[in-house]
């Protein structure tokens, strides 16, 4: 698939058991973290190292382009589909690839995209050096951004599915913040980094901006220069002011994601230079009183008012100016769970039924 010829310099969605490759020799000081022993004991699928030639043979068309990588559709030997993320060449991006790989090898969660395998050989393609391929499970419904903003099937994402996605992404972030050792800050939570499987279940992806081992905050570099992490419309203003990255930065970005789910509007409109958080500021000061004017008109009124109001209130808490006063993701998961329970109880009451305790 890739252009030109390959010259190995040294010695991406499906089933890792498809590869017959034995363990390859990694470069000294450049090898990924060891495979978690507990995963081996549980019989979980462990990501495998693939050879470049096998990756090249499997890949076909381009299905996505990012600022630092290209994503190809691939078909593995058992005919299952996969997605291969190929990083572009540069020393900085090579470090980003190693960082993302080492983070992904630590993660096992139903709402985080599953790493099937990887290739860390360096090869020459035409006149450019390419390195770093990540092989992921294939998620056929694309991204939440595509589904919400008219780039997918063209159908409006139903309210119940939006609620489910919010809860699933929150659970993934709670796992990163509290269920990993060391803890992980994602760093780029946005609708384009939420992928949807065949059942429209959400999976968080793209850990190229992730930070590992940060239980509180990370100080800015001594030079005072801050390398912005995140995407326009989602970046925590406190981070922009201070250069301090923390789990509460993810909480802020998740609050923006909640606004997207409720309103159906994009987080940032470059043409109009409009941020959704600024546009929704009056609503966030009075979530319950102004819910009706905020909800996506494309839903045609097919939504639960109580859930929408609670989602906006949760978004307002996540978007607070003081990071210390924002909820943790564990608290956010509890809020969303309580919102769904309250909705069920309200429906039962209207029907004259009783809810289970």
C-alpha cells in the first residue's frame, strides 16, 4: 500500500492472534513497557509486535488524517478488519509514538479503544523515513464528531444514545484517573477522539497527548514556554494561563463534550471564531431554567427534559474556572448515574409504577 520501496533500518483493529511473528528484538532503551502479567493470567488478548511487511500487506485505503498521523483501513489474515495508525517521520513524533504506545500497553477498559498490536521498525518509504504503526480494533461507526455534526449517516443521534455515550466516556476517564497505576491524564478529550463500534458503544482513543503518573498537576517547563496540549474549544483556560496539566483539565474538556451532546453544536467554529462554552455561558448559569433553548433542535423534542437539565448542570460544574472546585471523574460518573436513575423513577411515577430500591 505504502509508496516506494522499503529499507528496514533495524530490527492496526482485529485479533492479535492472527500474527505468526515471534518476539522481535527491540532497540536498546527504546522498547515498550513489558506486557502486564495480570493480563496474561486472565487470558486477555495482549498486543503483539508486527513486522513492517505484514502491516504494509494488510493495509489498503486511507480512512483518516491527523496532524501527526494517517489512519489506514487494514484486513488481517483472518479477514477481520483493523485500523492502522501510521505516524509521520520526525524525532519529536517518534517520541510521541513511543509515549502513546507505552500508555496504550497499560490500558484495558471496555470504553477505551483496544490496541491489537504495533510495529516499531524504522523503514524508508520513497525518500522519507517512516516509523511507528499502531494497530487497533476496527470501529465501523466512526467518531462521535461525525455522528453529531452531520459527517456520518446523516441521521440525528438519539437522546438515549447521547446519554449512554456520556456515561461511557466518563467511565473511561474515571478509569484513567483512578483505576490506572500510575494514573493517566488523557490530554485531548473531544468528540473526534470518541469512536463508536457497531452497537454505537463509545470508546475513547488517541493517547498521543497523554501524561502518565500525574496524581495532581504538572508544572510548566522551566523555560516558561507552554506547549499547548488539547484542541480548540476544549482546552482548559486554567491550563492556558498556568501551563499546569492535571486530571481536572480532562474534566473541563469532558464538560465541553457534554455541551456538544446536549446542543448538537461544535465545540469550536473556526469560521465564526466561536467557542461553544462562551455561547452557552448564560445557559450554564441557569441550566434548568434555560434547558429547552439549549437542546439540539434536530432532536425534534424527543429528549428527556430532566436528563438534559442535569447534563447541563454537570457540564457547568466541570467547566468551573477554579479547577479545585471541579468534580472528579468519579463524581461525574455518579452524577450521570443518578441522572439516569432519576429519569427512570420519574417515568415510573408518571406510569403509576414503583421503582426498585
